[in-house]
C-alpha cells in the first residue's frame, strides 16, 4: 500500500485494504485483474487511475504501463508529472498536439513514433506512463490482445472505456468487441492488469462489463445489479476535496471501502490536447 490509499480500521475498511492489495499485487498463481471504476463527473475517476499508475511506477519500476487518453480534450496525464510521461504516436495517425492556452497552436511534446505493436512495445519505457495514440481508438482492443502474449507483467489504463467499446455498435465494430471480450475474460490468466473508468457504464458493451473482476464505485456511481453494494451505500460515500473521496470495492462478492487521498489537480500551463488531422471512417457503419 502507498500513501495514496488510506483505509481506516472498521471492517469494511480492513476488507477494502485487502481487496486493493490484491489488485495492486503481483501473484502469478492468481494472475492479473480487470478493474472497472465508475462515478459521477468530478468524483475523481481519473485520479484513481493516476494513483494506481503512480503506485505501479514506484513499486514495479521494471514494468511497462500503457495509458489511453481522450483526444480533443486536455491530456490528464500531465497531472501525474511530466517526468513520468512518455508519448508514443502511430506514425500514420496524423496526430498533432495543440496548446489550449495558446489558441490551439501546435506544440512539440517530442513523441516517439511507432509502426506496429511490436515496435510500440519495444519503444515503450518501463517505469513510465506510456501515453499511446493509435490510428483510431478502437485499435486499443487489438493492442491489449497483443499484450497477452508478451510474457511479462504489463499494465493498461483506459480513460473512458465507452469510447473503445460502446454499448451501441454494429458491423465490424460489433465483431471486434465480441472477439475482444474473450481477451478481457482471459486477463486473469495473463500477467496483465487492465484498469478502466467510465461515467456511465450503460454506455459500455455488456460483453466487456461481464468480464470485470473488481468494481470500484465512487460517489455518484450507479449500483450494479450483480453487486451486493447498494445504491444507498454508494450515495452515502463521502466527498472530500481536501482529504479525497471514499470508494467501495467489490471483488467477487467480497466488498470493502477505501479513501483515495491523492488528489490530482490540473497543471497550470499544460492544457494540451491530442488532435487527429486525418478523418477516419466509423467501424460501426461497416456490415
């Protein structure tokens, strides 16, 4: 455990520590974990991803971390600290970085360009948050599938999973998500941890959600009908902008509570976004 996570002494908080230790630990017999983080806007979903990322960098510096950002919105990864960041861009993506503080003027973040998944994995740096931009965001499904076979512990953090596996889909995208759900179901058997967040879980394809092992409910989350954690309990979670928000954790029917105390705030002067200059088609339109 690190200072970002401070469970107290009640039974739910003792169990919360046990569950979080499982999620953050490394046990080849137990395997990896697939974690879903939900909550209302402003409930610190991204801060939880950042906290777990920082914990991984500090405690497991030889491991590689792959981080997914939204485009056309300020990059959240700067809150972690630029010393921890490594930007990797697909060479055919046409992605550029723009500075919102300078009327969206282009800015050079000195990204590393890669050609394919092998090239990306080799160029990614251990002990860093490797922020990856593909040709399109759906490529994350194939890349995570690729990571199943690298033979070492890897970690994937997805900010807004609904962008990758939307609940409404058809055609080629439907088939991609269907195949990807098999990968997500196999996370436990691989040395791979996948953490994702979403504001509205109803926006994520059900085939992905049913593979989730650990559910983290932040204030404003909607109760899951398959969880023993009630909506009333979630509604009573404490919000504290100084000491951090409380959260319930549910792992296989065992549940507890923790408080995520590390609050990541926007970095002044770093309102930078990734922007695609090449318009691409929509997989869901393909039959």
